[in-house]
């Protein structure tokens, strides 16, 4: 949920440099450098030679949300019950036992009169 909020409020720009109809370079958060074939402007104002530039720069700006609208005051009763049960479940999930309870403390182990496994053993010679 954190990533959804982060990416919905984040704004960024994508700069693209085209030479002709082909995309040469694209950059995010900075200006595209280009291919080095940009037309230079004439050094004098009297020169009226104008030629169409084959390169083109385009910028795509993606604006994020400015404000988040949280509607906490309009929670239904079913949502309140769900949130309360969810919080109660996870609070009690990680509680440990107060003491190490053993149910065998009151019982004594049986008395061993003879070793039963020795009586039933068979030996192969």
C-alpha cells in the first residue's frame, strides 16, 4: 500500500530526443543529451538561411496527486468490526506463554522390572 501511495503522489518527466522518426535517447528526471546533429543558429542576424531541423525534442510530464483524501470518518460498521478483529488477532498472535506448562509433572515413570527387548531378540548364526 505504501508503494501505491508513493507512486501515485510522485511527479516525473520523461525527455525524448528523436532524429527523424526514430527515438535516439530518452531520459527520466534530466534532459536528453541528443545525437549531436542539432542545427546551429546563424552567427549573424542578416543571414536568413533557414532549414528544417531533423531532430526533435519531446517532453512527457506525468503529474502526481497533490492531496490525498482519507475518508476515515466514513467507515461503516462492518469495516469497524473487521479492523477491530484484525488488530485484536495480531496483537494476541505474538504473545508468549506465561510459564512452561507441562502436563506430565504429576505422573511417575513406570518401573522397569526386566528388559523386554532382550527377551524378544533373535540372533542369526
